[in-house]
């Protein structure tokens, strides 16, 4: 059977595709994974910092509400004790 130019081209393209898939699997994929890991670490640290800030803000507002409740309670006691 005689090989023509199309058969040789298909054979070369097939070998090139197999080579590119091998390179992608063993070289590029670990590089991409390492980049993704560094990005995930950055995102996790940002989330942790924002969580800490949110907790501090919540704690501060909780303390303010507690103080307001105490003030309202003392005012109510004063007004009730004066009404007798």
C-alpha cells in the first residue's frame, strides 16, 4: 500500500497531539495547580482577615447595645421609683 502525503500528515499530527497531551499532563498541570494553590492561600487569608474584622465590629456593636440597654434600664428604674 502506497502512503501519500495526507497519511503522513495525519500520522505526524497524531504524534504531536499525543506529545502535547503528555506535556500538558506532566508539566503544565502541576504549574497550574501550584498557581491555583497560591491564589487559594491568598483568598483564605483575606477571608480570615475579613472574618476577624467582622467579629470585632459585631463585638463592638454588641457592647454598645448592651450599654444602651443598661442606660434604658436605669432610666426606667429612676422614673418608676420617682412615680411612687
